[in-house]
C-alpha cells in the first residue's frame, strides 16, 4: 500500500507547536486534566484512583462503550468499537473497500476520507458544495448524479470540515433514503456533532438511521479532549463491525487505559463541556462577523452553520498560500491555505473555538493594516 503524504498534518507538524497564534485549529479549547477531574462524578473518580495500567479490552472498556452508546438512539454497546479517530477511518476504508471500487465523498475534506481510497486503487468522485450567497450548500441532486452502479461507498462529513456547512434534517433524511435505495454503504464522519449553533439543526447519527452506515465520532473536537486520542466507530451492521474489530488487531490492538477512564468522565458530564465549548464558539463567531464585515473588500465571508471552523476566501491576486506563509513570518499567526485540502480556490480555514482567538484576530488585523 502506497499512500501520499498527509498535507495538512505535515503543515501542522512544521508550525503547530512553534507559531504563537493558532487561528486555524479545528478542535475546541482543550480541557486540562485538573478541570476534568474537578467536574467528574464520584464513580469515575473511583475508577481513576484504582486504575490498573495494563492492557485494555480490544473493543473498548465496557463502561466507555455503554456511555458512548447513550449518545445514540438505537445503539447498544455491542455496536461501538473504540479506536483512535484517524485509525477509525483507516480501519473502515480498508475493511469496506476493494481495488476498483468507486467512492463518492464530500469535498474538500480531511485527506484520509479520500486518500486511503486512492491508495487502494479506488476511483473517487468529489461531492463539492456550492457558494450560494455567502453560504456553502451541498446539493443532494448533485450527489445522486455522482453515484454509479459500481459505487461501493458514500463518504459524508456533517458538520463539514472545513466549510462549517451542514444539511437540514429533511435533506439528511433524503440523503439516507438515496443511499439506502442505491444499496450503498455510508461512512459518516460526525466528529463535529453537537457543535451546531441551533440544536434544531442537529442531525441524527447516520448509524441510527441506516443499517449499512458506519459513523465516526470521538473526544477530539466536540468534547475538547484531543489528547486522549479516543474515538469510535459505530454501526448496526454486525458483519462489518466484526471485520473492523478484526482489522484493529493489526493497528492499535487496544486503547490507552488512562484515556478510556478520562473519556468516561467527560461523557458523563458532556452537557457541561458542550455548553462551555459552544459559548466560546458563539462569542468568537460574533467577532469574526464583525471582522469580515470590516474587511469585506479583502475577504469574502462564507459564514458557517455549525462547528468551530469556516472556509472564507481571500479576494486578492495574491495566492492564499503566499498570504498564509507571510502571515506566519510577519505576525506569527497560523491559517490553513486551501491547497492543503487539494482545493483549487483562494480559500483558507479559520478556527474559532480557542480562548485566545481575539488576540490572534488582532494580530491578523495588524497584518492587514500594515501589508494589505
């Protein structure tokens, strides 16, 4: 298996821990261990204090799988496989796909969602959003036109990385009906679930709506605990579940024991964590609205509908990659240019779920005033 370098991750490897102002991160302001322990319930603290640092169960801690299943309407712990988030994509793609298969995927997107299929010699069609009046919109009719007879897998990501777009519940129901009628497998990246600005726009998990759906979720984004490296695959397709579980024996085998207990703690107080994260997101989003209104001649603001990231456009003859690299050099501010998504446009990813976003935004303003 030959696979291309992961452009976004290589970019972060170079800059994430050296640049002082990260204005592009897709995760929420990380919880400290002391913060999490402070809000944990008594039973979780007992598990933490008596933790044995040995191997863990390959499917995931039974209590963790029970807490995860409570996030869904139709799932039991037996439908949940604990993985690292990136591992979950890798396992699912290698389990589902065969050489020569056709895949349809939301695009632009996290590179694993299409690059692993390429590496397995599959054909990939891109379901791209349209820019309609400052909103990114995914058209279901366009998706239908991309599905072929030999399409094996449809890959979706809502809320969407990097645009912040999502579907309304009726559109999502139409998508599920389409995939079901076509008898295709659905892989749904739901890493930003629960970060909708309006709870009425929150979608059901795909695995609750369709037997042949595999949903990916985890602690990294919505729950502000990326350092735990805890995620999960969930599906009601028992054969596919077993194949994924068998494949995991060749990757991580099992998860970190401390991470599993910390994840249990967080899921039991998830409403507090989500409320905290959404407060940061909404406050920062208001600042971005003001910023892009003030600098509307320089940027086009595609306002997101959900999640901690957006994908605005630089209105300039300057290439966005050069703009972002110069911004790093001059002001120490990190934005993600669209080329890291293999996207041909002068767009960039901006993130707004960190507490120091206002300071980073001030540095961006300084750069604009001095150099643009």
